[in-house]
């Protein structure tokens, strides 16, 4: 499986070559949208609450597409303050982002699952005298979006979802779905299940939930790459969301910020009294119970995918920024620390809810800020 993941990551890196249209550029324009030189002598070291410090030049990063909408919001604010910096974030997916980082192509990577032991060991080659660490920065629910005309309030549980995404339940009027939705008028319609084609931390978290909550029905190991049988695939969070919107009978998993423009989402039946909707508040309730399990400066979290508390949404993810604790490149370290500090700041985290994400709990984000300040 490790070899398979490496091969898929290598293929995913091909997206980097055509990433120009997707890259998010900070500080190449002013607040009015006019181009600026990037070397504006009037730019202050601190604008508002954003500390630019000695940051300058280009900051390359890539990875998680889940956090793209959050990065959009952060880049817009950072661009107005730090005009000597150009931030380019390419949402290639978590797997490709980690690979690019481990090859020294980027200053940091976004990943929707924490680094594994092999990846940390590999990182010592690019992090001279140090290693890569996980910085939890963005949280939120993984919504299950669907497109079934006339069915506005759909309830599913882990076992039923596992069977749907493993091609064992193939029609929307299946008995198992009907039992969970006695008042719904379920059509005789084929289920079109979509999964991510790229290596994705969203897939990793979604399949971790299925294995944890429905072990008898989901026999695959959690992975960034899709392992189950059947179904159709699409690239990135935006790709699966688009397929759900345009395909009758479709269902897929995606971050809540992509389940918009009228898309219906599934309420998940847990051990709680009532099914739980995919909302920022319900995801925050689940993430608040996470524990830091990383060692040293690593802040990897352990999530509870089977919460029993009322209002705790069980399918959540945390996006980490992957950076070197030591051994960062001197030419990009000031910009990386400045931008990461803003992302973790009170103002930066405050932007997340409006963008469809959950901010990190205070006790976790405080540790993130302390760790970023010590990057070298």
C-alpha cells in the first residue's frame, strides 16, 4: 500500500505543472485590485494586526484542497498588509502537497491528516537538523452531499454509508435507507457514489470514520487514496461537489464549505438522541474533544469519530500546516512564519466561520502559536 500511495502521489504532482490558474496570489495587488510592484517602500512592518516582520519574496505552498476557501480568505487580508510577499497556494490535495514539501519544493504543505512515521523520517532530509511537524490550523465537518429530487431531509448512519460507498447499496429506495427515513419519498433511482481521485486527507478522515463507526461493514484500512470497490471519481473537493450538483442520484463527501449553492447534506445518526447535522457548531463540539498525541513540537491530534454526545457531528477533519521545526530555508522562513502566525492569530481564526470552517479550540491554537514563533 505504501508503494501504491507513493506512485499516486508522484502522479498527483503533475498537477503542479499546470497550477498557475489555481494558485492564490497574495501581495501582487492592493486592496483596490490594482497591480503593485511587490516592493512597495511605504508598506509597514505591521499593518493592522498582521505582523509582516522581515517577510518578503515568494512563498510557495500546496496541498489540502479542503482548506482552499480558508486560504482564500487569509490571503486576501494578508495581501493588503504585507505587500513585499507573494503567497502562492496550490490546492493539489494532501498527498501531492506532502510530496512536494518532502521534495523541498514548498515552504509548507496543507494536509487533512497528520504525517505518518515514514513521512516524518523522510522530512529530516529537507528539514536540516530538524523534522516536519503538524500544526492544526483549520477544522470542520466533512459533509455528505447528495442530489435526490424531493428528498430534503435525509438521515444515514455509518453502516449504511459504508455499504453505499462500497457498492453494496445501489438504489435510493433500498430498505436500509427507507428504514432510516420512514417519512421520505425515496425514488427508484440508482445511487451514483463519487469519491476523490487524488490522494486526500478528506478521504483518509472519511474512511477512518467508516472503519471506526461501522467496522463490520467497512473492511478497508483508512487511507488518503480510495480503496473501496466501484463508484466514480473526481479531482479535488470542488470536483466531487460539482459532480453531486450535476448528477441525479449522486452522493459524495466534501468539506462543508463546498456543500453550498442549495446542495442537500445528510444528517448522521449516532448514539445521540437525534441525528446530527453537518454544521460548524456541531463540528466544533467534536473537535473540542480532540487530544494532542504528537510528540515534541508536533501537534497531531486524535479525533473521536464515534461521539455519543448530543450535537457532536462525527465526521470531522483537521487540516494541518506541515512545516520544518528546524532547517527551514533562510530565504522563505520570515514569510512562512509571518503568514502562519497570521493564520493562527485571533483575527485569522475569526475568519474561519464565515468561510465555512471551525476555528481551533483555544487550548490547541495557543500551542500552535507558540510553536510557530519557535520555527527556525
